[in-house]
C-alpha cells in the first residue's frame, strides 16, 4: 500500500506565514486570532504538531503555562536541538528566541529529547 504524502494546505501555509512574520513566539490562540479565515483551535494545534514533528517549529512553555511556538528557520537562532534561550518579558509578556545556546549535559541513563530554557525579566522595549 502506498503511503499518503501530507498535503500542503492553505491553512498550513497561513500558519507558516503568520509565524514567519512574527518577531516573537505565538500561542495557538494568537495564531488563531491572526488567521484571515475562520479556523478552530484544534486545527491550529494539529498543524503546529505536524510542523513540530517535521522540525519546522519549536515551542517553549511560558511562565503562565501556555505553549508558544516559533518557526525554526525564522527565529534567528541556528539549532538542531532547541538548546537556545528564550526570554519572557514580565511587562509585555512577549517571549523571544535569543542567540545564546547552552551546553546540554550528558545525563547517565537518560535520553534527552527536548530542552526548554526560559529567562524571565524586562525586555529593552519595556525598559525604555
């Protein structure tokens, strides 16, 4: 039996475009609000899961427990495993990818699949 090739749908293209134009990470709700067509949250999450499986997006969990997404090739950080720092501003709540990477330790008996590094403070925009 021939396996089906995933389609590149209009909704996927819209999500990709929205993320590529954002200067910071976005939640599924943020993406849904930015969509020019009506799309339910479940569809957005399915698209983001598909993108994550293909290595197109990475995510970070914010201080509020919400998940935020960024396109891997537009976040400005070159990475294979997501060992770069994310910065969350306490005032404007934006989470941005930072160019700083951290060395991931080798943990005996454990296999690391994902890392998340969140630094919380005040961004330069809000300091001014």
